[in-house]
């Protein structure tokens, strides 16, 4: 047992039990002021309390606050005499309960049942529950996604069915198509949060909507009386178009909350079953009024073939009056200029007492006639692309004591067709025709026999026969068109395709499921199946028609699709293997090439290609002359693009021409040639085919000029006496490109200054020739040798025995002997010097003998003898 303290505060963490005031199961005391904070067991859950309370009729209060403490938002406050505490729920977790009493009367107090709920079970049921599509035998519903709800339960049945007795479906999706419904019948649909994931609706939160299966398009916004293309008028019986505006009493939008019409004995609703609203034109005013509503509509038979008017009418018959004065209701179709279109087939006019036979009447006045909700359809196919006017008029009667009004809705039917509502190997096939017409059904094998005049018919299947329905206007049976269909069995045939979207592992699955007559091949009608159950092979499922699935990783997945019709009475299953892989195209081809060779480059994957060469195929052939980088953008069917690069490097090859000048007698052994000792003068061409180390063909063309050697002759050697001759010149003897003398001079002429061997190298056209000439001196020898020296007293004068002049001497040898004939000095140096020393010492006043051998420039030999005194 949990209690709120008499004063102060306490707290509990619980999701069950009963919370009492401080008196527990007994009476509480006066002057109490305490509070308790309740925490849920699981963080994130919410606390709920509800129960009973009794006590003083004033002044003793129970306060319930959101959150911790009594400073938060007060969610409920009640005096102790209230009796019942409604369900109060925290918004984020804890809940605080405060009890105060004054100093007078006391009582039993309160007992609150404690419970917890999570984000799912505390919800208010699926939000924005709505109908998103409907057809002749199905309704598609949808609601908003709630991340805290693991799955949902859908329950449906005929309007008013007890919850828990309807058909139930469990789904994790936020939309569902309910099939196998009867057209024009109202259904209640409940969608529950299945928080416990047990498939049971017990204790679950829900939302409800009402819906109908009907093949209807809301092509006209008929309840928007102020909308574009809507014109409301009112006036008198004979002039209902006098004023153009909405009259809030005579142009009224009705809802189901308006209940039933007061003159229908409680039997005719103001809004047609399966509709959310209607428009009432006119009123039960005893005035001679008239009013109209006109809608402009552009016909598009690619979407809708016929207009559907649902209407209910109340007319107060004027006894004894002509039809031109009676209350009436009229429906007409006009062109854009106001001219009525095909009134025989399109128009609908009811005049009280004249064509109202069989109508119901008001119990308290049999002159008040009412026609329950009926349907009138108009063939729009003749008016495709035209803007038509849809006009409804009510006129109350020429006398002010009568009235007329009508309820109506407007919509459009889909394409004209006979719907086969059966499937599988059944004994009878059920067909339905477009609503709002009269019908005559017959078989192609017996056209004269009418088998039904209802909107629906059942026939025995036949692979060789067909069923026909003559569809007629309700107002004029001569306005007809005929529809047909085969009466072959109907089987669902599951099929789908897939395509990758972008570069991620995301795939769009396209549902190709259709109807088959044999369960094997499509029957050619392109009629889709009604329900779809996908298993993507990765733990994910879906009931969408064309789902989008994303895989976490590459791999091989088995996708299964179960397609069904007729509330899944018939199903078909197909599986396909999906290889989820990275889009990794490559360029395959050579990377090395000789110039000008053809090479094939291939992209290994992709559907679309854009090359830098301008090509758009997976394979291209290239023959670059230089190293080239090729770029391609490869794109797969899902739109994933990768840009690739491939470089084709051109290996070196030689197709060169060498222009060269050589001299006769030269050799050329470069660049693969081997030309030895060229011995002919002239112009020559040589071609050398080669293959490089990389296998590339090469050609070297050698254009060779062989030049002669220049002719050079310096003449014969000669002798000359420079002392007598004076200056003279040596002449190269001709004009050349270059000169190089052994003296270093580079002119044609040089002036020798001495005897010797002279050389000249001349160059002409790159060729060189060298010649030599020797010039000798033929002047007679004459030189001076001293007969004494004085080295003992060195003063720089006569210190050495030497030649003072060596002109004309080519070579010499001198020998000096002492008096005993011993050799004391010898030299072959033309510039010899003897300082008079013998064994390093000077011996003054000694006489020495010498012998001098000389070769002159003319190669003549001379011998000189004499003595020398060392002083």
C-alpha cells in the first residue's frame, strides 16, 4: 500500500498498486498538506492514475502535477466530493499527487490505481488516419509513422460492427489496401497500436474512420462553394438566377453530424453513405424561391469516362397545380456557352406529383415526397478536352406555401470496364458494371437472353465465351453503350523487376504483377493485383506496391513477392535472386604501345558510357601517336556513375633522318651504322630498318656527304741564314676555312723567327690536312770562348767559362781536363757554365785544357781545342 504523507513529501518507483491518502483505507485527517512523487519502473515510461475520491464537498482537494514536485503543470484538481478521478497521465515520466484538507469535515479520501505505459501504449492511436484511394472493391488507408510502435492491427467490418468481431490484419507498414469489399457499402475501419506485438487488440489504443469501396474520383471540389469555377445563384421560383452569390440558407455544405433529413421519417441521411460531405441546395422555407449551383469542369477521359451524381430530393407537392408551378429539382449539362448538351441522356428533372411515383412520403404530410439517395451517371466521352458546366437547380413552387430542396455529391468514375470480382478455380465469376446506370447483361453465345439487370452478375467461367453489359442512362433507356469482358478464370500472376538507384545498395522494385486466365501467362488486360507481400531476403518486409529497399552490405539475396487478389483469396508467389555488389567498372586494355598501333579499351561494367574521345560504347579502338590519357564516365542502370582513367604510353621509336658531313677516309659506326674508311667523295644515302628493345619499328635515314681532304704543300725543307736573309714568310698556299700553325698562329702567312720544324693544319669543309717544313740555319759558325776566368774573385765579370753566343749551334759537347789529363768537367748543354771548380774547390793559377764538339744548324760537325787559365 502506498500513501501520500500527512505533511512533507515522499516518493515511490512503481507501475502497479493503489495510492491512498495518509489515512489509508480509513478517513483522512484535517489540516493535511503532503505530496507523493511516483516514478515509473522503466525510464521513459509514463505514470497513469485513476480512481475514486470522497469527502468534504468543499475545501479538501486532490491536485495532480506533471513531473517532480508541485511546481510543475497541474493536470487535474478536484474536491474530495467529486467521486471519480479520471485517468491522468504524465507527459514525460514522474507524476506528483498532492492532498490538502482544511480543519473541518473529513472523509474516506481517495484511492488511485497506479499503472505505467510506454511511448506506444500511451499514444492516442494512429494519427492522421485517412483514406488515400478507393475502388470498386477496395479501400487504401494510411496513417502517420510512429517510431515507438512496433506494429499495427487493422480491423474492419460493416458500419456499426462491434469491435473485436471484424476482420483483422497485422502489419508493420503505415498503409494498407483492404480488398474484397462490396461497392457502395459503408465500412468501419479501426487501426490499433499493437504495443505488445501479440496480435491482440485487447487494451490497445485505436483510431477509427468510415470508408466505402467505390470506383469514384473526386474530380470536382463540389463543397467549395466559393472556389474557382463555382457559381451560386438565388432568386424566385421563376427567376432562380437573379442574384449571384452564396446564400448561407440555400447553399449549405452538410456533414454526417447533420444526421437524417427531418422529412424522411428518420430514414434518409443528409450525407450519402460512403461520403464525408454533401451540399444541400434549397431549404424547407415556405417561399416561392429558386436557387442554383453551376460547376465548370474540363473533361479528361484519360482519367475519367463518366460523371457520377449522387442525390436525394425532398419536394412538397402542390395539389391541383400544373407541372409548370410545382416544386422541382433539375440537373443539366451545358457547354461553355450555356447550351444544354444532349438533354435526352444527360439531364435529370423531377417535378412533384408528375414523375415522383413511388417516392416515399412524410408521415405527417403525405404531400411532402422524398427520394432516398440515388445515383445518376453521365457519359463524358463525347466531351473530351471541353469545358462543360454542371448545373443543379431547385425551385420551391409558385406558391409561397411549398418548398423543394436536394442533397447531392459529385464525382467521376474511372474508365469504362466490367470488373471481374472473382478469382481462382471457382464455380461462378462475379462481374460489376459502372455505377449510376441501368444494365442488361447477356452472354456472347446467346445475345438475346438477358441474364441480369443488376449492377453485378454471376456467370459460369468459360474460356470460349464472353459477357456483355448494355449500360443505359437512368433517365432515358435509349442512351446506351456496351461493355464486354472475357469470362475466363482470374488468377494473380506475381512478377517484378528491380533497378539499382545511385551508387548505394538501394533498389527500386517495380511490381509487374497482373491477372492471368491460367495462372501461367498474363491475360493481356494489364489489370494489377490488389495486395503485395514482399520479403527482401535481409530481414525486411513490405506491403507497398513498388517498394524501395536498401541493403546494408553486398551479397546475394533472395527476394520473394506474394501477389494477391480478392482479399488474398488467391495468391501467387515469385522469387528472384539479387546479386548486390559494388559498381566497380574498370578499363581493360594495353598500357604500352608503339606509335600508330590499334588498341582496344573495354569498360568491364555499366550501361552508359561517355568517353573523352566522344564515344559512347563500352568498347573503343584507339591508335594514339603520343602518350594519351583516356577518360570515361561509366553509369549503370541505377544512375551510379564512376569516372575512370587509362593512360596508353607510347614507347620510343625512331623514324629519324641524319644529315652528316664526313671526310674521305673517316668511318661512321653510330646509330646502328658501320661505315668503315669512306673512300669515295660525294653524296650518299643509307636506310637502316631497326626494331627497338620494346619491339617498335624504327627507320633511320642517313644522308652523308663525303668531302675530300684539302690539298696542302708547304714545300721542301730548306736552309737559310737569318743573319743575312732578314725577314721572310711561310705561305699556306691557298684559301681554307681554318689555319693552325705549330706556332699557334691562325693565319695563312707566318714570319719565322728561327730555324726549326714548322707544321700547319688547315681545315676545309670540316676536313683537315697537316704538312711540315724544316728550316735550318746555314750561316757559318762563329763564337767566342775566353782563355781565362777569375771565379776566385766573383764580381760578375768573367766568372764562368761559357759560350757568349750560341747562334747556329744545334748541339755540342765540351770536355775540360787538368794538366794530368784528368776530366774535370763535361756538358752537352749549349748554355753550359764552368765555374773553375774541381771537386767543389777552386784551384787558382791553374791551366786546364778543353775540347769542344759542335754540330751546326747545317748538321756540320766542328771540333775546337784550347786552354783556359783559372786565376
